[in-house]
C-alpha cells in the first residue's frame, strides 16, 4: 500500500513544486536552476507524504494541502543544501548525485538554500485556508525550522562532534534537528484539513514525535548497515565524523529495537483515528523498514 500511496503523493507534490522554479528574469536562471536541482532530484518526500496523510486522516481534501506539502519539502531541501556545505557536514553526495555546492559552487548553494527557505513561506501564504489558519501554519513552520527547531538541532549536532553524550541529550538534539520538521508536517496537514479538534491534534502530535525520533534512529542504523549506492549519500559518514549516534550509544541491536518501540508508540497514538489514518500507519512502518 505504501508504495502506491507514496507514488501518488510524490507525483502530486512534484507537480505543485515544479512551477516554483521558473526564473522571473534571465539573470536569475542559474539561481533558480540550483534551487530546482536541490529539490527536484529525487528524494522520498516523507514530509509531504505526512502532510497529505494527516490531512486525509481527518477527512480533508489533499488538494487543499498542496501548499503545505510544498513548503515542508522546500524547507527540508534548503536544510540539506546548507548541511552539505564544507562549513557544516562537508558532503559531496546527496540522493545519488553531487551535492548542490559541487554541482554549482558554494556561493550559489548558499543562495539557493536561502531562496528555498523564503520560497517556502511565500508558498504557504498562498494556501487556500482562511487567513487565521494560514497564519498558524506559518507560525508552525517557522518554529519548526528555526533556532527552536531544526536550526537549533543542527547547532547542537555540530557542537556534539567528538563528544560522548547520553541518550536524553541525543534525543533532544534529534527532536530538534529531524523531529521538528516531521512534527510540523503532521501539524500542517491537520491544519490543512480544517477539521482538527484538540483530541485529534494531540493524537497526531504524539504520533509525530515518535516517528520523528524513529526516523533518526533508523537513519543511524542505515549509516552502519546500508551502502553508499543504496543510501544515495556517503555510508558511514556519521561514524567517520565521530558523531554521537544511537547504535554507538545503545548498540546496533538495541537501536533497532528502540526504533520499533517508537513505531509502536506512534501507531498506538493514532488508533482512535480509525481507518482514515491508515496511510499514517503505513508511513510509520515504512520509516523503520526502509533501506535508504
């Protein structure tokens, strides 16, 4: 089921994303090409899938979630462009091809990331929901992507290289760096549905926190077990940089078991949502079964 749903949502969000990269002036063609390169070159589109699945779980129309789905993918892509830079993680490979600063240059990559970040909010402000809902959507995405969320998590990550930290500290880092945008994706989908009551939003928040952490735990497992060709990025990079990871802290088998425990926590959280939440359940399972 997840493959067909993933394909449908990927096609939907890619169709909505593509027109955003038409340069308004000839002088901006290279910048827009770098932005398109950073977004349209593949990827699992997990965050847009979560937007659509959360919207549909509450009976919403996925067409009214397109802007939110685009916005989270634009933020995610910007974060990858900047994380790959020499001053950050210094990666040469992303999604099986050269990173943006390798395909273009560092200055262009920085500007492309900046452009994607601001384009995300411009896109979200064009959502069809009323002004109050759009404002809440912007606030959700801003918190998740800024210093209290993803950016803060990346700062903690960089400061943790070569250090030994305990599990609560590791989880704090990843709930910010990876989990915040995943949680925002679910929140935005709920808002896009225009049918989210307090109980539904609480259930979705507990689901999102669990899968956000599970996603990172499984990423750490794949950094050991997978290979560069399958991952589309350099295998073993975290170990090579001496970054704190769940397998290093807990052991590989215990890290896998923890990811499955988090999956089960996520599934339990959305049990009251019934059959319409089945895509969310499939995504929770997919997150700890994927090979890349």
